[in-house]
């Protein structure tokens, strides 16, 4: 229509009284076409990714790397919508109440799905089992248990003995980026498994905790590799154990927790992709296949942040991961007597 000739009977330069009405009609038809195309794109797959954390958070970093690789592979270019608040609970709730038409995905971490239900019951407004539809696992983080290099220990066993030798009024302090975070729960797990006392010092951020760790105001950490590894390389921190399936190629002399404490199950921080509740299997299945192909792409592994690896779980495996982590962490949190309510 836009390329059609002017109707006969109209001479060049003579105003056409109906041209305004025809322009409005054409504009309306064009707008309707764009809206229809957008709806068609929505039916073809997601167009927005909710990230329940702020820009720069490790999950946000993973999300952006994933979308870059996924877009290059599939031509799907999603928009990131950061919705931070309440430790990931706000954005996760908003995701759970989003339209179930296949247009909106969310990248959610284990903290919002398996920790928050046990420590923030009054604030939690979603059910991790019924309000989200698992699609696929995306990433899993590894971490070193490390100590300030001034501490005279070189293994977990030596750390346990050293902690036991300290008087109650002068304990060994361990730091975390807050109560009920993955580092907090992991270090509590180690201390309980090996029956040695340490005093927890929660901080608001990993950066603040790391500042005091390097100054030896606290002595032990188990934060993300991106926080600890640079200082391990410089010799300021000394790694004692690695929370991963295999030893780190950068620190091959450091045993894994499976080697040092084979009877203890540690927690690895992971993230996965979810649709809102009510999204049909017909919409989920093809998208899940595309996502798993991206997660398994070697390019993604190369681009992920330090200490983060692909976590290619299918929907059923991701659902089982949530159930098993909920059960185990619920028991640990109850034993600690931890609550944020």
C-alpha cells in the first residue's frame, strides 16, 4: 500500500481533503501491524528476563553473559529487567505473578528458593514449588574456604585444632556477606561437622567483609572465588579447601571438601531459569531445549565469571535440586535457630 500510485483524478500540487484521514488510517494500520508482530514474537519465546538482584550482582553477571551467548546462538535477544529487593524475594514474587504466556523468564538463585522459605516466612509471598515453573539450570559457583595468611594453619584439620585451642573470650572469627547467605551456611556446616567453634561476623556486603578479613580483624571466609582468589594468588589469603567436584587447576594442591570431609554435603550457589506459574508445557519445552543447548555451549563456560561454571540441569532435575536443597537447608537452619523474621 505504501508504494501504490495516487488515485486517478488528483493532480500534483492540489490539496486532497481526505489525505489527513487516510494518513491516520494508515498510521493506525501500521501500529496494529507492529502490535501483531510483537505478539507473534511473544508467542515465539520470551522477550524479557527478570533478574531479582541489582546490576553487578553475580546472578546479574551470569544473566547477561547467558543472554549474550543465547542471543548469538538463537537470535533471541531478551531485555534484562533488574528487580532487586528483599534478598531476591521481591523480583521472584513479581516473576511468579507475571503473565504465563511464555514472554517472561526469570533467573533465580538458590537463596530465594531454598533459604528464604526457612528464614523469612513472614515476608515470603511465593511458593518455590508451585509458583514457578522450572526450565533449566544455568550456573553453579564454587568457593574456597580461605584464611588470613597470618593464621598458623594449613588444612581443615589444623584449623579445627587451632579453633579448639582458643579461649572462649578470644575465638576465631569467620565472616560472611550476611546471615543466612551461602557462605554463612557453609561455614556453619564445616564447624558443626568437625566440632570446632568459630564466631560468625555478618556484614552487609562481601566487600566490607573482605576489608576486615585482609586486615585480620576476622580470619576465615568462604565467599565467592571472584572475591577470594586474587588475594589467594597474592598470598594474603591461604586456601584450605575447595567447594567443587574437582580440584581447582589454579590451586591443585588444595583438596576439595569431598576429599577432606566426604561425609558432609556442602552448598554450591546455583541459578536457574523459571517461567511464571501456569506456563504450559507446550511453551516451556522448546525454550528449555534451546536454553540447555546454550548452557552446554563451550562459549558460555569461557565467558562466565571467575569461579562460576555451567549447570545444565533439565526441568525435572532443577525441580529435584530445589526439593533436596530445601530439605537439607531447612534442617541446618532449624539447628542453628536462624531466622530473619
